[in-house]
C-alpha cells in the first residue's frame, strides 16, 4: 500500500510539472511575440515620426511604450526584431540586462528537466546523471552543460543521449539562452517554446539547434553528433535502431528506452495585431501561470518554483498594464 501511494504521489507530481511546462512555454512565446510587436512600433518609422512631429498623445504613448519595453518589473529589456530593435537587444545582452521572455522560457526548461527527473528516479543512481540534475536543481546551467558534455566525452555520445534524453536538449537550450553568445539564442528559443519540436527527441529540431549541438570532430571536447542522421539510425533515427558500428557501441546494442518528453505546445494562437490584444493575452497568461502553480502550494519541495512563477506572472500583468496604457494614449481601438 505505501508503494502504491508513493507511485500515485509521483505521478501527480509529474502531471503537475508537465502542466507547468506547457503553460510556461506558451507564456514565453506570448511574451516574446508581444515584445516583438511593441518593438516594431516603438523602433519603427511611423510612431517615432508621429510622436516627434505631432507631440501630444502620440509622444506620450511612445514614451509609455519605450518604458514598458525596458521596465525591470515587467518585460525587462525586451527590444526584439530588426534594425534599431535588434541593436537595442544586442546592447542589452552585452550589458547583462534580463528579459522576461527569456526568464519564462528558462523557467519552463528547468521545469521540464525536473519533470524528467521526477518520472525517472533511476537517473539518480547514475553518478553522472545525478551530478547533471543536481546542477540543474541549483540553477547552475553552465555546470550542467559542462557535465553533460563530459558524459558524452567519457562514455560516448549515444550513452549520454540515451541516459538523459529528452532532458539533454533542454539543458543545452537553457545554456544557449543564458550564455553571453547572442547568436545561439534562436536555437535555445526553438526548444524552449516548442516551435521546432513537433515529434520525439531529436526529431523535428531545426537546423539552428543541430548546428548548436554539433561540435564536430575538431570540437573543443572532441565529441559531437555529426554523422548520426535519421538515415544512419543514430539518435535522430526514426526507429532508434543501431547505426554503423562505433568503438563505444558493442554489436547488437540498442539504447535503453526512455520516457517521452513533457508535452510541448502544439497549437499556436492567431497572430495578435494590436497593443490591446497583446495586453489581453499577457493578462490571460498571468492568470494561467498562477492557476497552474496553485496546486504546488501543497508541496513544500516546490516552494522556490512556485515563488518564481508568481514573480513571472506579476511581471506579465505589469507588462499588460503598460501595453494597455500605451494603447489608450495612442488612441488605438
């Protein structure tokens, strides 16, 4: 009976974490799209020209929009897009400014890794996997990625992928979104929001993520996934069958079965074409984040995660208020 109760409790924990994964991924996507739309207005040609020429409500609305895009209590440093917006985003990255969209995405990635750990307690019996998961739990993304690449180097690429799949993609995406290199953010964003992961682990990943993972034979750690394609039966194969013989893979070896990844969002909302629309969407996501995290209040182990989600929800609501105010000042209908 105690074993059955423990199993039921574990299943409930995993279900809760999977719900949080989905809601966080969708919220990150919505925050990113809202920031992109607002950046297009604030740093485009029409609104600044109208604000400087006419003044009045246009100038006030433009200033409100700029404040909303750079509010540490809301969107953080949120310029996204092309031209001036892209330059502003790179400047924020170099200055270490934090973005709400990235914070929500990273929270979702960590929650997905925690869900894998909760659904596969046997991972803690492996010293390498246990060290990676301990680094993730402590928020040390660079150390987690380094330990994972160490497993690949010492025990083989296939063993590392089979051991930690599907968490390895989330670990590397987390590292991509939080390191100082702005050119791998696109790969991390693909994984964090689920845009390019419609199938099982490694299937459906965009070229940007393949390039990010593939260190090549001359990579700094001498390990990569080059040559392991769906046709060769490597980790990206459609049936998981063993491919060509490798020194670290004995004959007849097949990777151990792994659990499916936490569900990613599959249905994308329709594009929003107004500040009021984005404000409404962000308010909805703020409510969903709080509601989804509410059951975690009964579990003392999720206290830090619950507090983090509460902060993210409050910041979404703050950004929504800024967009709504700017829309009213600009006379948007």
